[in-house]
């Protein structure tokens, strides 16, 4: 099979669908790989590394789309990328179609075979291709939230872990899945006061056994979410419903009543993370 690797063009997307090591695996198994020039440059992967791994270079994305039998990407195709798809071509990438009817219609119209990483299910029912990105996103959510709490970023000017004589910040995590678990690991490690909310009581019990009195677990209701959000310095949203748009648990009204300079980090797996300072 001829596998095509175009450069990602979505705003602030620096990842690449295949590393040189991945290309080497494919070529050693008899496949050919066509890589757009500069595809990995944003993360320090040079064209020479791809050539050494057995790839062939293409000058632009149009050449890759025209020649390849399968396209491997990271993010969903943008409108003019969708226009380059064709019947029988395999597209392998994150798609997150639930909140994006326009992309869905474009993909259907193209006739391509579109496989979404986030819908591939493992033997145990998990999402093995989505989980690693959720792990990264959960950890980065707390890191980014802490940075946005700095006064220079418009935040209230507090440290998550506090200092002697000053209380730690309250971090509220909505959702105890992969994102939430990795976010609370970071928050606990930084010394914050952490509350995690979820509707899965068994999962809350598991976290309670692991973290004990270092975290507070709360069953998620409209009232408990509002109470926690209004008391928080940092709120991390990490709720995922596989195959559907994430629910909107924090309302505009809640955000307007949060502490001045508090921060909300929404790990919206279907749209990319967003940051807001109240």
C-alpha cells in the first residue's frame, strides 16, 4: 500500500501523523510512504530523517492526496483537504464528527473510507488511540491552568500549591475518566486542593482508594457542579461521551459568578482545548 503523510494545516497543530520510526516500520513491512516536504519540521523531524527511514518526498499536499491509497493524519481534514479526498481512498485520523456536521457531510460526499482514531475500540471496551491524547491533555490542562492563573496572564495571581501561610488553590475536575485522572495527578502533585466530580460512583471509589484524603470525590449533580465551580480557582472540564459532543456542564452564568481571575480549562476532545479567565 502507498501511505501518504501530508503536513498538518489546522491552526496551532504541530504534530505529524507518522514519525520516521513509524515510516520505517511500514517500509520494512513492504509498504511505500509518501511524505510531504516539511511535514514534521514543526516538531524537529527533518526530511532527511524520513528519507533515511525509507520514505519518498512530495513537494506539496496535492501530490500526496493524488497518489496515496491511505492518508494518515492527526487532525480532521480542513475543507480544501476534504475536497482532495476521493472514492476508495482511506483516511485515518481523528475526526470527532458529532459536533461537526459540515465535515461529516463533506466526508460522505467524498466517498472516501474514513476511519476515526477516537472510535476504534479495544478488546476491553476502551479507546486505545484516544487514551494517549487524553493523558497528555489532562496533564497539560493543569499546567496550562496554572500558567493562566498568573497575574500577567489575567489570572488572580495564585500558586496551585500555595506557600507556607497561604492556602493552596482549589482545583475542580469535572469527569474522572482518563483526562480527569491525569489532571488530578498533576494537581495533587503540585499541592493543590482537589475536588473531582463524576456520576460513576465506582470510579470515584477507585480514586478514593488511590488518593485517599489528598482529593475530595463528589457525585456530579447540577447543584454539586455549581457549588464546586463557584469555589474553584481552576476548573478542568474532562467529560467525554464516546461518539457524541461533550455535555456543557459549566454555564455562562456560573462563569460570570466565579472568583475574579479564576480559570476554566475545557479539554474539549472534539474541538481542542480552550482557556478562559473569569
